[in-house]
């Protein structure tokens, strides 16, 4: 998918999620019923941030594209702020506890940390297996080399014995 198409898809998904949450926040029984839409918002925000960062790193930036990316990210942040207020008003918490929206953010950030840790662990495991395979191949190559050298020495030894036996018969 092209970067612009991806960003437009993210904006469209975010708009749909925002509309759903605003329409249903007072009807649902728990935040978990909105979790899919909230997840869509976080994903859209991530995509927009990635696209904006990609454009910031490119030398030939389209001026309009960078403005659009910034404006869409700002609009999404405003909408998420409104949604956080709606959720916090719908499910209030005592002042000494984190707000419902903060709990959602904490849970989301923890899931991202776990996902990143799992990816890093998988990469480390892959590197370890690759190193094990390399060491195994080196050991097999060494053993094969030793066997070939031993066979060559046996052949030369038998050839030398045979030659000396032939030399004794001739004398």
C-alpha cells in the first residue's frame, strides 16, 4: 500500500471508530464493549505518526502532504482527548485512582511493551539458533576434513606398503 493510501485508510478507520464511540459510549455496559474501536484509534494514531515521521525523513517532501499529516494527527489527538473525557465521565474513578482512560492507556502501553519484548526475544532466539547452526556446520566440516585426511593417509600408507612389497619381490 502506498503511504498516502495507508494514511487515508487510517484516517477513515479512526473517523469510523470515533463516530461509533461517541454514539455508543452511554449505551454500553463496560469499556470492553468499546475496546475494538479504541484499539482502532490507537492503531490509526500509530500509522499517522509513522507516516508523518517517514515524511520528515524524506528529502523531497511534498509540502501539502506534510501539512495534511500534521493536521490529521492534531485532529485525531483532539478527538481522542474528547473520547477520553467521555469515557472518564461515563466511568468515573475516585481522585486518588488513575482515570479510566489512563487505565486504558496504561494497559495499551503495557501490551506494546510485551509485544516489543516478545519480538526481541524471538530475534534473540533466532540469532542463537543461527549461531548454533553455524557452529554445527563448522564442526561437521572439521570432522569431514579429518576423515578425508585420514583416508588419504591410509591410501598413501597402503600404496607405500604395496610398493615396498613389490620392490622386495623384484629384488
